[in-house]
């Protein structure tokens, strides 16, 4: 790993080392690209992941916050998947029951298309306010619609007066470069008399490092957390951690915390001495990814030479990370996605068409690469329904 001159945005430390670099990848993964030309010509940026040896936080030292442009043209939802819907229902039920979220005020920061906030409001007869520039009003269909309000804006201190008994921030903190500043802002949400519980969900960097998931590194994600670095960030910002865990086959980290006054003691819920172990995993990731990239390139080249057809299933960020890092072109025919809003658009960076599953009846692929192993059985059932029997592999 190489030393780098930066300051850690989580703890302010300067003992940083870069362990993994990717050059020239699109600065947006889920922005809808209407033509292949736009997708191929979309602005690019660089990734140089640095590890803070003080707190274990990992971040893109080359990230420029001016480049991503979030809007209603972003299509980030996984909500069309039955597997993901079931996960959301179980998570919402646990939170409603654990924190007695019934008739309460719920605030969600980075609510996307509003599915999870709406679900919480349906289950507990709650009231909700959601913030996200990617929200699309006409897509909300819910019996709780009258009790939920959405603001197509980034959350900031100007909205700190919003009533909140519970604050949700799912899959948003990894997009934030100024992490401690953002979490400190979360501390100011809600009233001083009744501080809300804050629930945050982020990708689990330990899984990314351990399984060499290079496709889970992309420009929009500028911040990467382990359980230890996430816990330390919240404790430094003045939160008492109630619960720290993993979800969705360990792909997500979750923290539930409540702000406190005065000094905060270490929770004991996260490893406090995990930084050296994390540094070893980061070093291994940087070294071993070269071999994994080479392996995938060889496999895809061989498929093309044999005249066999390969497709990727899942047109979100993982597909962008996978195909752009590998510099894949004609080796993959198309990208499949069940989200109808992604269909008939093109993948950022490579220009691959994103198509509906039914298109495979004509394409008849020999190999389907599933971008998330969680969805393998769901994809296999859909292929069987269409009478197709390709080889199915997961990354």
C-alpha cells in the first residue's frame, strides 16, 4: 500500500494508505442513459481507495463531489425483486416491533423512490417525511400515501426542525464524502427532549474485501465501512449505539443509535482493535484483485472465441462496476433487468443495452452472470419459466 496525503473525513487522521485503484470509470451508475452514445461518453472519474490506519475508514481519495448529479433520472430501486421485497418487509417489521413505531413520525434521508418509508408507515400507521432528489411522485401507490410527504431535495440542517421519532438513512452514507459532518448533522435531527433512534444501513466493506468483490467498488460509493469504523464514527459524533449488525447475507451493515449528551463510551458491540486486520484484508484485496480480473477476462474472451453468448443479469451499480472495471465490450451481449424503468436504456460506461428478461427468448444465452448471489434462485426460476437452460453463475 502507498502512503497518501489526505485527511480522513471520519476521524481527521492523516495516517492513510492507498491499496486499490481503478481509472476511467463512469461517475454515475444508476442514472438512466437513453442512448448508447450517451452511456459511452458519460463523464468518468478515478478511484483510489485509501485506508485510514487510525479508525479503519476506507474512502476514495480521488472523489470529486461535484461530478455525480442525483435527480429523478436515477433508477436505484431494487424493489421489483420479490427477494428484496421480502427482505424489506422483514426489516421493516423488526424495526416497527423493536422501537414501537406506531403512530409515530418517521424521517428518511435518501429515501429513493420511497418504498421503505412507505412500508414503515403502512405497518405502524405512522407519518413520514422522505428526502431524495431521485424521488418520483407518480410512482407512489400506497394506502399510507396521505400520511407520507416527500421532498425532492438533499436533507440538510435547514430541515432539522422536522418532527422525528425515528430517522432512517439506508444506502446513502456511502455516497457522502464528509462522513463525520453528515453523521453530526444526523445528531441534530428531531427534538432535544425526545432524541430519535437513528437507523443507518451501508454496504459491508469486510465482505467486499474478503470475497474480492471488485464490482462493488464504483465512483458513486466514495465511503466504505466496516462494523468497527462505522461504530467509531457514530460514537465520535455523540451517539450511543443500540444495535450493530449485518443484513442480506452480510452484504449490509446496520447501526441503530441514539444521541446522548456528554462523553460517549465505546459500545462494546464492535471490534475496537480491528484496524490492523482490516489493513491486511485491504492489502490482500489490492494484490488478489489483479488475478481475479485476469481470470474473468480470460473466461469472457474464451466464450467469445467459442461463439457462445453471455449476458449479465442485474443492470444496477454492480453491473457497471463489473463491466467497466473489466473493460468488457462484445463479450457480453446485453444486460437483463426486471425493473421496467431500466429497460430500453443503456449501461453507463459500456453502452450495453438493458433489456427485459423476455428478450432472452430470442437471444438464448449460453451463460447468465448474476450480479448478486442473493438473486441466483430468483433468476434461475425466471429462466426456467421461459423454458431456458443456460449455465448460471454468480460473481
